[in-house]
C-alpha cells in the first residue's frame, strides 16, 4: 500500500503518518490520568467540609485552618524548612566545587571514580543509604558524645549533593571555555576570572541545583526516618505518622500545601532549564 | 565509606541493648536462610526471609514490565509531538517525578481503600455489593510502585527516542514494512539504551522501596526495605539488618552489571 514517495500515497486517499503508532496516544493519556488522578482526589478532598476523605459534602477551608493551628504540624514544617535550607546551602556549595573540579581541571587519576562516588547515592537504594548513614552516625555519636539536629542536616546534605551536582555540571560543560580564556588573556587573576566570568555564567545551573537539593531534602522520608532523633520530626515524617493512625482531611490539607510548594519549585527549575537554551 | 561499615556490621553480633558487640560472626547471614530452634539450637532451613526477597524481586520485575508497557508508548508519543506540545507533556511527566513520594502514595491509598474512590464508585454503579479489598495486597503495592516510578521509565526512553532519525522509519515503510514491523525492527532497537536505562532506574528503587509497601502493602506484603527498617527499628538487630542491606546491594549490583554488560554488547562491532 505504501508507495516509494509520499505523493502517490496521498493520491490513494490518505497520506501515511510516519510517526503514528496505533493506541500510543491513548496510553500516553492513560499515563497522565494514572499520574494525576490520585493527586486530584487528594487535593479535592482537602477542601471537603466533611470528615470523610471520600464522600463530598461542602467546600470549606476548615481543614487548612485546623492544620495551621496544629502545633505538631507547625513544628514539623519548621524543622523541615530549617534542615532543607541548611542542607541546600552546604550541598550546593560542595556540589559547585565538585563540578568545577571535575570539569575545569585536567583529568587526573581517579577522577572517574570521584564522579562515581559523588553520584553513588543515585544508584544505591535509599534504604541502604539510610542504614549506612545511621550506622556511621551512631559510631560518631559514640566516639564524640555529640548529639542533635546536626546529624540530620549532615545526612540531608550528603544525599542532596548529587542532585545539586548534576545541573551545575551540565551547565559547566555547556559553557564556552573561550570566555574564561579571554579573561585570563586580559590579565585577570584566576579568582577574578571565576568571580566575574565563570560564576555569573554558571549561576542558572547553581540555582537549579540548589532548588533540586531543596526539594529532595524536603521530600525525604526514609533517610530521615532512620537518622532523625526525638523532636526532629520533619513534615514528611509527621505525615507518615498521621497516615499510619488513619486518614483525615487534615493530612490532605497539609499534603496539598506541600504539593503546591513542590510544583512551584519544579516549575521554576523547568523555566530556568528552558531559558538556558 | 558508610557502605563498608554496613558490610562490617553485617558480620557482627547484635548487642544486648541495640547497637553491636564487636564479635565476628556469620550469624546474621545464617539467620537469613535458617531458623534456629530455641530448645536444642539446631538449625532448620527456613524460607520466611527468602520469601520476602523473592516477593521484592518479583514485584520489582513486574513493576518494571508494567512501567515499560505504559512508559514506552508514552515516551514515543511525546517524542513525536511538535516541540511546543512536547515540552508541555514533558513538564506533566516531570512534576510527579519531583513531588513528594509519600504524599503521592497517600493519594493512592485514598483511592484504593475499601471506602476509597474505586470501591465506592463500583458500588454506586452496582457492579459489586461489597468493597473488594484492594489495599494491603501485592497488587496494590505493584500499582503503587508503577505509579511512583513511571516517570523514571518515560524520561530516559524519551531522551533516546528524541534523537531517532525518522528517515529510517520512512525508509522501512518504503520497503513495505507494516507499522508493527517498523516498531519492532526499527524503533525499539534504536531506543534500546533508553529502555535499558529506564528499566534499571525503575527496578533499583522498586527493589528497595519502603514507603509504598509500608502504606499500601500493610503487614502482609513486606518487601526488603521494610524488613531492613524493622531490624533497625523494632527488632534492634543491626547486624541482621545490615546483612539484609548487603544482600539487597548485591542484587542491585548484579542488575547494574547486567545493564552495563548489555551496554557493552551494544557497542561491540557488528551490532551497531
């Protein structure tokens, strides 16, 4: 039926669509439905006036007000933001340095291994990382006697680094080396080259990396579950505890706010990524 | 470095009050396969833990296959869209990728519950009289895993399909290939690196999944992740937990090696 050129095919009634495969678009829509339907239900019932999470009665903000006034939630949200913010700052700085070293210096022995070590948390199941972190910190705790929220922050920093590292490195690799070379030619000392040329150019990558690190830290459950001490309940841990006790629209309300925050951050990252090209 | 500590720990004995005592032993690994009789301390072969491992692996594989069946057509569909719409679709896929897994799993729980949306609407239209239990089954866990890791499959496949040269597709149609044949002989082989990457990205986190089986599987569908957490939490048997974590790592390493092997074969001459 298909002829050697498109024109005869057209003459036979319809042009053949090269890219078409039967049923694929339906499956794509199904995927979107599968990915979004549960979230839609969750958001919808956070506005339900009734206690039930499945029978709709009336629109209201009651559960949001309740969640806002809940001391536990407020504390957990504060811990989450604090940990995520500090972890983001440290992880971004370290990832930036790592990215500079792995792209701007002459390849040295073991560099591939260094990259592997940086990215290792991405390839290991999270539970294993969590176990490793827990044992590691337990030993340090035993040796030094120091305890506190520092461990939780350190753990978050550690697993945020690869997420911050990826976009920064990608940005550095895309950048034109000749600009830095030109600056050096014009007698700029290395630090000035970095501050006036390299850093401004890599800023979008750093921003994206920082936001990714922030989201990843904010979302983490498993590693926090293992490492967090008493009084260090983050928002996801709080939600997990609530879910285990039973479902309430209050959890829906908190989750919706949480989701909204993630979506806003992801949108920002997406726009940053697009602006680059 | 922390990983090697886990390795060391897995060969120690549990301390009396949690933690470990520094005695070398293989007990933790023995415990995986055998059950110690409390009276005469003889060992008998036990499949309890093995069963959890097998369940994790089979659920992981099943999830991977389901993700592939859903993800490949989706990725292909996105790759064939005009650029503006392509970006919108990618954005739609990326958002769940970065939103909180716990919250998404909770949303799934709301839907699958006995009083959840699925059951209630089925009752409403009179298809069933009483709620069919979906939650706390292997099926629910699998569904949750597919839901959680689908983006991991779509994105790498999309990345490899994006570069697909559609002149090859055109040429094969010219040579009287059917749509299915084009798919099987041209598109899928060219997308293979993406498919392999997607599979590994879905398989690894599914194997170690914790939240999904904990919320959707209840006590009945334990997976490796939950078993490890139990050992470090309630059971306070750190060496045993470490041993399980090490076995999990070995499984992950094996699948990674299979993946790398696959990549190496692809690059070998004569297969280009």
